[in-house]
């Protein structure tokens, strides 16, 4: 399958779940809204591509280049999230809603402008993490450690914060039930 054939199928709303697209050059292409779950994307070049709302869960991205991609609402699987955090990647605009990250070592994670609504972060270690502009509404933050974390303009509306280790400073300009906490 060629890049132009893939783009045509995406524009028609067809799913490419499980497709073998290995080695294709999608640089600067608009792939927004595509279902690429479970696809073989090894060796693909996505540099500068628009991956907004793309489902990449369970896709093979071995050797793929994902530099300067637009990824607002991109869906990725739990293992990829953990791998990216441990590799020091900044996850910008990804959709992690409802993901179970309980008890995970997420120290120094850089997850900004992300949808983390309903995430389970119970007992997670988020010391030094940067979660600016993210939506953590309805998240389970029970016993999570946010020591030294940056939570600027984070939405914590209806998040369970029981036993959470979080400083007043980190809560500055954080939204809780539509109001700014600790102005």
C-alpha cells in the first residue's frame, strides 16, 4: 500500500487496524482520526505529521520516527506510555483517559495538555512530574506522590485526592470544580 492510498482510506473513514504499513514515509501528512490500532508501523517516518485523534494502541512502532508530530488526542497503550516516560519523552496532547497507571513510577514524566480524565493513579510516584494544562478530572489520585510536581492549570474537578502528597505551591492555579485553588 502506498502513502497516497493510506491517506485516501483515512479520508474515507476506513479503518487500517492491523494493516502492514511498515517503512512508509508519512512525514508532514495529515493522518488525523485514523484507526491504526494493531498496525505494523515499524520503520515509518511520521516527522511533522498530524496524528491528532489517531488510535495507535497495540501498533508496532519499532524504529518509527515520531519527531515534531501533532498528537492532540492520540490514543496509545499503557506500555507505550510507560516506555515514553522512562525514555524522557514529552507527551503533548495525548489521550490517556481511563488508563490504569496505579502504583507506577512516573517520576519526572512530562505529560502536558493531556486528557487524563478518569485515570487511576492510585499510589503512583509522580515526583518532579510536569502535568501542566492536563485534565485530571474524575481521576483516582489516592496516595499518589506529587512532590515537586508542576500542576499549572490542571483540572482536578472531582478527582479523588485522599492521602495525596501534594504541596500548596503545586496546587497554584489548579482548577477544582471550576474554581482556581490557592490563588
